[in-house]
C-alpha cells in the first residue's frame, strides 16, 4: 500500500509549478486576467510542451495515457497559480467524454487533436450538473436546439460538447451554423463563463456507452474532482501568503504572527485544509480505479473542499488586514477562483444531495 | 498510488483471519479500557502475545515477539481486529507510553523488571504528569523529590491521573533539582502505588463518572535506582514518552465507526413520523460529517504511508489531535441532537456494565470535550501547529526570569 504521489507525479508537479511561477508573475496574471477571456495563446502552447493537453488522452491517440489523479495534481498547481487556462473542461472532461461515450472512430478523429491542444472542447450539461442558470437543450435527430448558460472553459473553444439529460453527448463545432456564443467575464477574471445557444445546429452524437447516463456522470464526477483540486491549490496559495505576511507585518511592536489571534486562525486553516489534499487524491484515485467509490467521493470532495476553502479564503484575507481587501495585493484573484469553483458543476448543497441520493438516504 | 496490500501483508492478513477464526470466540468485547483488565482480558492478552499480535516489536528477552518495526504490519493487524470486532489487546498508558520509553532509555534492570509484566497486563501504570497549578505548562511541575539515604522522598500532588484508582505503578515527573532552570530540574521516577504516603482520591467529572484521580504524596519513599535516564533528565524522558504517544497513528477507525453508528441512528430516529435522515437539516449535517470523515481517513492513509517510508509528516501529524477531537465532538453532537429530548433522561449502568445508546452518546459527547483539554489542550495544539508547523514566531515570554521551583 502506498497512498501518495509517485516520483513521476511529483516531478511533473515540480516542472509545472516552476513553469507557472516563471510565466505568471503578479503583473502578468493581472494583465491576462483583466480582459477576462480565460485563455492566453502563449501560456496554452507553453503548457503543451509540458504535455498537459494530452495528459489523460490514451497513448495510442498521442497522449500520455495518465489518469484523473495526474489531472488533479496539475489542477492543484494551476489553482495555486490562478492560471487562466481552460483546463478542467478542455483537458480533462472533454477527453474523458470521448473515452467514455464515443466510438473508436470518433476517438480516433478527435482525441489526437485534443492531445495536440488543437481541439479545445468545452463541456456543458443540460441538467445533471446541478448548476443554476438555463440548461435546456433538446435533440431532434442530430440537430441540437436550446441554450446552456454558464459553460466553463469556453474562452477559446473550437467545439461544444453538450450532455443531455439522458446522457447523450452532442458535439457541435463552435463555428457551426446556428451556434451563438456570448462569453461573459465572471467574478473570477481568470475564467469566463459562456452562454451558448444552438438553433438546429448539426451535432455529432456520442452515444457509444452501454450506459449513457453513467458515462456522462463519470465525466461530471471527474470535472468535480478536478475543480476541487484547483480549489485546494488556490486555498494553499492564500494560506502560504498569509503565513508569510504574518511573519513580516509588525503591529504593537510585534510580528502579528506571534499574536495567538492570528496564529490560531492560520492553525485552523492548515488543520482544515491539509486533510483536503488526501481527500482530493483519494477521490481522484477513485475515478481511476475504485468505481464503487467514485461518485460518492467526487460529490463529497467537491462540496467539502469548497466549504473549507471558503473559510480559508476568508481567514487568510483577514490576516492581511486592509491590504487583503485591496486590489493592489492581488490576493482576491484566489478568493474569486475559490468562489468560482464552488458554484460551477454544482455547489456543495447540491453535491451533498447527490451523495445522499446515491446512498438511498 | 496503490491501495492494495503487497503479498507479505496479504499473507499476514490471512494469518490473522485464520487466528481470529480459531481463537476469536475467546476475545473480550472491544472498547472499555477504563477499568482494570479482568481475567478474560488477561488470558486473551496472553494469547495475543504468544502469536505476536501485541508486543510485536519488543525484544524476545523482555517478553515480546522481537520483530522489526513495520507500521504497515501494525496497520494491517489493527484493521483486521477492528473489522472483526475483536479486542486487539491492552492499550493502556503502561503499554503504549511507558514500555517504549523504557526500551529506549531504561536500564537493563528496569526493562527486565517492567516490560514483560506490563505487556502481559500484570502491572497497570498511571501517569503522574499534570498538577493543579501546572497543566498546559507541564515543565513547571512542582511535586518535589529529595534524595535522602538512598531514597527519593516525594511530596506534592498530581491531578488528572487516569486509572490511578487501580494502578500498581506510576511514572512520575517531579522536581529534583530546584536550583536549575525549570526544564532542567525535573526527573522521571517509577514508583509503586502501594507505597506508604500515597493517597488516591477519585475525581468525579462532568460525565458523572470518575475517570480520573487526584494523587497526594506525603514523604513517599522511592528507591534511588527507580529513576529513568538520570537526574534532571525528566523533561527529556517525558518528551520521549509523548513522542511514543504521538507516534501511534491518528486512528481514523473511531470516527469511521461513529459515523456508521450515526447513520443508523438518523435512519431509525423519527420526529413526526419522518426519519431524521429524510429531514433536510439533519441529513445535510450528516452529509457534511461524512465528507469530513472521508477527508480524515484519506489524511490518515497519507500519514501511514509517510510513516512507513520514514518520512517526518511535520504539520500533517501535528493537526491530528486538534482536528480529530473536533471532528469527534461534531459527530457526537449530531448524535445527541438526533436523540433529542428523548435522550436526556439517561442513567449510566456503571463501570462494569454496558450502557445503552443514549447513555453512551451523551457520555461520549461530554468526554469529547475532555479529550480537547487532556493530552495537551487544543489551544496548546494550535500553538504547536502555528509555531512548529507554520514556523510562526512564539508568543513573547512574560517575565522569563521568574524563579521557578523555589518553595
């Protein structure tokens, strides 16, 4: 038994983190975030060199053939850097959708493009995800009509993949007739949300799974775990910065970290947050190899890490005092990242209700 | 990431399962532990010792099985016994704290005299640490021992001494060098609880039971050789003891079991004919706790792996006591809320009988508060997490020059 990251996973994590530290100093992050498009050509191609795009695409389609755990490691690093990268949707959920719901021929057509970073497929759900907003799409034959609001990772999407309530996947090119997209800056300037409408748009159907609905849920679960990992990384940044600040800032002639009021808040943060790391690893590993626990742990990880991170975000901002509340410090990018991740693909209350339903409660 | 067991551990697992199939019927009921082990427990302990499931890493010459320490083996043994609901052996302060301390620091005579009888359950120990005026500030202990004519003469008072009312021996932290700075003036003595001059008084707690005692010392004579590691080394020895206490992996089995009991309770309890598990507020509290327990179990798997690899878990280990006691309290809090008014009129069946669910939950609910205070209170834990874990500066010392240990 070995519960932890492998040497390869730690090395991948190190190289991704040093790349992101290098590419995203605060002023650069600020410049990229302000337009709110959630995508930067240079960053995206740089990540390609690290093999990020094909991370979980099977090797026979040009990917690295790794699992959701590896994706979670990457997501934590991206969250730590508040990187404006369409990762969860494009790099995790989309290839998983093909691996779960598509025929071999469809996989052969699209997965190599996904691995190369050429196809950026945003994934939306017409229901299922428990997200607020409009989620009404219907199929007539292979024609898709309706509107899905709040689609994440759509900033530079080449395709939209919409899962319908019965688990049918409908893939539509972003430039296909009848597709209208309006991209909104969100609270989290590093990631926008898109409202996408289809008006009889021609879709390629992904219906190869024996159990279509279960396949769609696997994609959703993996997305939730990856968002939990991103949240964990973002909360860790806030905690690290608060600890560093508390060691430097002097008031009443003392470094504020020596006051128990401050010290205890930070001790509470680490006590809540560190078990989330094991939880994210466990839930991610469950997606890869423990099918009986996959749904339950994904629901709980999405909910629990969001709740813990909200507290960490609040207390670490407070630790910074007035500076924490300014735009100048930039701490708010992580606060907002955590807030964004909480609401998309189902908030904590919804995820817990799904966990209850799973157990027949 | 690999959650499967390797072949050698699978073999151990199979061996334990076979042992339990053959001998399991002789096991006493797990739990308890707040009273002197009865004959059935002592017989079972002997059987476990013979098979190497307790005292596994203790050298053969001191009564153990002499195996190389292996946390994964220990975890496999613990989880097999827990899964089969079989008593896994004595876990009192003598077994889990004093024995490893003596093996590390005791003299040959001390090891031969105490290790074997302690792991067999023939000698029960209590821990003489806390004092009325010195709880969290343990190093300020004022119970004194003076060397006269080959004996340490002990005077003073200890408090929060669990099991003192039936213990045979005590390991005692006392001041022998009053002129030295406080941390350097302590020694660690081993003494018989039947020595003249010892007065033990049960201390009734808010649970209604007497889990602890006050122990008074009036000119209690302890042979000079009953000191561990020498004069002025008491603080060091006490910390070795605490290290062994902390090195026991933060056990997630307890919160897992509690969660399962809680799920049953919320399924079976009703208000206005609706099971509580179908009521949104109760269900969501239960779900939140389930999420926490999943995180806690994963955290423990991580600590176990790090221990097996010889990695110091640092802050990840420091959070276990604080986080674990708080989680325990939230679990028992939901239980007493589910029992509600109907759970309020409870009566304990006493020390030697099994309590009903309402009594057990209500007592656990109160005892959990005690756990937050005992063994290094949670605020002390937060100091440790902040200062040693996050490297935050210490609170400035007030009047560091105050004389210690005089009078």
